[in-house]
């Protein structure tokens, strides 16, 4: 049996870093993890308690494909509270993480061979999922001056879709309402579907993130319990689609997933009531971000766009190296700090960039920054 | 935004039955559920206890894409115990249910436009997942005399894949080792990949089910914790692939799923130690099956292939109706028993078939059979 052409997805370069970090730890070294894109905190206590109770009371069989009605209702009401958008729960579909939502969205919107544009740098799995579905990813180069977000002028004409993330991974930068509106308009002018990745909403450090639903109903909005709700491993997220798409996405979900994990849905519903614990997590990220902005600069990483949200900082290190993969390996070996080479996010210019995550504890951030500064001094990059 | 062509999947007709049953129950009627393909029992007590403990001790973040190493090891050892097959855990990939495994397998094996054969009747989602991935499902008609399983002579030449299930849904029939071997050989002669759906293994009432891994390593074997382990809603399953496919499927899984739900993996690992509870469930199914074989015959449903496994019986009712959808609706309305019209499993001859599930309690089965017999008497089909 031979493998298909579309199964040839690119490797994650960060996996090399993670494996090297694991080997170093196995040898007894202490490594600071700035490569990992997930909170160190567990799901909120209330979420875990709710699941323990449900496991005693309920068989937790399949849910309907669209998700637990109470969870869909609660998610819909979030759009009223956060964005002032009146959203019908009928348009909310609970998914197996944002990964499941992307699979459903891309299948619902695009046929084999179609072209879908995305900003570079960007979340690498967009491109790989598109490829697995026999779709063609079209890179839109972005600029530091535009805070690494696409602008309408750079959008190709012959595309069937556009994916935009705000806050973005790997940069943490956001689009304000005019910028997001102009991209939605530019996609519409090209007859392209618009997919808005909003999985880092709730993790914001200044102004609030804008949802595409504040601008139009004619989009697919994708969100997740992984980041703000600190539930990465639970694989539960959601999408909001136009009323006219619900029945189609429902049928796809029935067949491709049956349902999102029932236990995770129960936990997610309860997590939405745990505002205090979640806000405390955000305060840690906020403090970490401030430390990072100051500490990275002191360490000589000064070509960055300050992040509005998420828990990443993307640094242009092209003045220091033309091989970010090797540079990250050096930082790991010499400084004991794991960071992600930019090549995972941008095949082109990523050879000159690094992503630093600040999702872990503040003590780790302080120690990591200290190590990075010493490393950069030892290399003669700072005094 | 318009929907893609490949998103136009067929509706599940059983959903109409389930909705009508739910309406009847809302009106105060008591309905016996023989339509649902899932156990009424929860995950084993040991599985739930293990998760409660893990939620206290562990953040339950992402696992590696291939799954928890201990779970892969335990699954590999199952092949030694059950089938006498020495299997490396490296070849085991934990997935988001068998649904996740099918998505990964079909993506890894087939490119857009390729043709994949499957027996009719069969599990409807195969066809829909293939369509969603821009693949073409090719029906192989089967015969009651062959116990509704495909035979090599009926296999088309120009196919790139073949999916076989044993025990099968909707029939519960199994392939013995010679029959399975001949299908694997027939696929190989056509250059077609072979996918073996083994999700009902462990639910057998006479001889043991044969795994394709007893015959060759050059297959994709798909299994699940949903049925034997009574964990439908947990969305955790696994696949076994040739050594040379592991790295590719791993990369696809990293991008398409990140990982199977961590909590479900923890529960699944513990479920594998709960043999007594699981065997007790099988004894209930065995008793239900015996009651069904006798009771359906008494009720005039006598054109059936006795099931070797799973918890379904498929009946040819073409002498009684040429509209199984309407017939099922009548049975629900008049007898208060929900059953699945065969059209979901076989677009052609399914107009003359029904599927009965016996996964629920024995008391329900007895009551359901009594109602079915009275209904058939009232219709003059039996005396």
C-alpha cells in the first residue's frame, strides 16, 4: 500500500526542539519551555468538578452532532456579553477543538484544488490541513510595519478563501475593526469565503479583540476552549456559521466526528462559569508579557511587534542569524531555553525569526529571560 | 459564501426516526430504542475513577499526536492476547474515535478523485467521509447467502481501496480467516489499499473475530473504545498501520487533530483493566441476541442472517414493504419501537430492510419484541 500525495505534510521543526529539550531533561538538565503553545494551568477546578459529578450521574454517550444544547446556548450568550452581538445558538456548532472546526469549515466551503489565502507568518496547521483536503494554500507575505497581518492590497485575485487570525499565532498581534472589515470586504469582492480564527480571544492585554461577527454574519468564526479556558488536551472548541450553512455542517459533523467528546463538553460548559480563575490566568500572562517585552529587549531581541493578545512574541533575528533552526538549537544547548524557530510559521523569512511563548509560570519567564540575556552577551550580540 | 460540492452529504434517515421518537417521548409516550447503535452502559467504573484521579494530579494538556505511550503499549499487547499477533506499539496510533482514524487513514491512502469500494449494506459514514475528502465510494452489492459480506468475485478492477468490516454494521456478520484473506488478496491484486474496520471486536457470540493483522501487516486496521469498552461519547479509538506509514500518519494527526482527547485516553487506558465489567456487558448482549433471534422470528421478521458479533440484526422486510422509511415510522407510531430503516446502509435495496439494535437492557428487548409481535399481528403479517 502506498501513501497518497496529499499526505506528504511538512514536519514541524519545533518537534526537533521539543525532542532535544526532552533529551536534555532526561540527562538531568533544567530546561525553560518557551516553545510550547499551551497554558501550564489545568482546566478550571469547576470544570473538573462538574465532570466528576457527570461521570457519576450520566452514561456520557454520544451527544448530538451540533453539541450539548446548553453549551451552544451559553456560547451564543458569550457573544452578547463580549461583543454586543445577538447570536442565535442555532448557529453555534461545538467541535473537536479548533482543529475539528477547521476540518469542518474547509470541507464545507472548498472543493479539491481551490485556493485559500493565509498570512505568513501564520499557524502552520492551516496549510497542512488545507493540503490534506487537497486544497492549495496561498501565502500572503506580511510586514513588521503591518504588525505581520495581511492587508487588502496584498490579497491575490484568484482565491476562493481567506483565513485571518486575530490575535495571531505566532505574533500575538490583532486587527482592529476597520482593518478586519477591510479584509472581509476584500475577500467578498473576490468571491472568497472568510474564515476568522478567534481562538486567542479573551487573552488580550489592551483593547478587546474584535470578532468578525461584529462586522458580518457571512463568515465562519472559529474559537476554542484550549487557550483562554486552559483546556488544550480536552479537544473542544466551536464554530459559528451562517444560518444557511448549519444543516450542511451538521451532516458533515455527524459523519466525520459523530460528536465532540461528551466529557469535554460537560467540562467546557462548567468552565464558562469560572471567570475568576480564568481572569487570574490572564493576569499571569499579562505580567509575563510585560517582563518579556522588557527582558527580550535587554537580551538584544528588539525587532518585535508588541503583542496585543495570545501568549507569544515573534522576533526578527535576521540580523543575528540566517538559520533560525540552528539558532534555536544553540539557545537550547547553551542557555537551556527552548524556543520555536520561525520556519514553522513562514517557510520563507522564518529562517530569520523566532517565536517565544510566555504561557508558563512567571518564575520560568524570569529565569528564561536571564538565561537568554547571558547567552546573547556570550555571543557578543549585547554588552 | 457558498457551500462546496463535497459538503453535500446525504442525510441520516435514522435522524428522522430519532426525532420522531423524541417528540413521542415529549408527549409522554414510552418508546423502546432499537435504533441506537451504542451501549446503554457508561464507561467502566475503573475508567471513570482513573480520570477523576488524573484530573487532580495532571494538567491534562496536549498529549503527543500518536497518543499516550502507555496506552499504545497496552493496545499493542492486546493483539498478542486476543489474536496471537506480536505487534510493536510503534505502529499503534491513538485517534479521536474510529471517525478520526477513518479521516486519517483515507487522507493518508487516497488522493482526490480515487475510488474506494465498500460492501452494501454498510456503515453510512464511510461513504460520507469519502465524499467529504473528494473520494468516490463504489458500492459492492452483497447477498444474504454471503451473509451480506463482499466476495472477491464482485470486486471492481479499477479501485484504489477496499473497506471491510467484520463484525459488520448493520448486519453483525463476520468474515472467517479464509474469507478475509481472499478479500485482502483481491484488493492487493488490484493495487488497492485495504482498510479493516474492527470496531466491534470483543463483541462476539460464537467464534472470535479475526483481525486483518493475523493475515498481513500491509493494512490499516481501525478499532475503537466505543463499543466493547462502552465509551462512545469519549471519542477515542486507534489505528494500526504499516511501520512505513507511521511517520506520515503522525504528521497528519499533529495537524488535523493535535491529539485525541487526553482525558479520554486516560479513561481508555484504565478501561482496558476492567475485564469483568466488560464481560458482563457482553453477557447481556448475548442474552439479548438470543431473545432477538427467537422473538423477531415469532414476530414475522424471519429473513435475517444471524449475527456473529456487534449488537445489530439486519432483516429483509421486502416481502412486507417497499418503503422501509415509512415502515419504520409506522412501527414507531403504532408499536412505540424505534428501529432504523435500511436506506441509511444501502441506498438501493435498503428500501426493503430494517436494522434492529439490541445494545440496551434485556428488559427493553423483551418489551420491544412483545410490541413488535403485536404490531405484526395487527398488520396480518403473522397470526
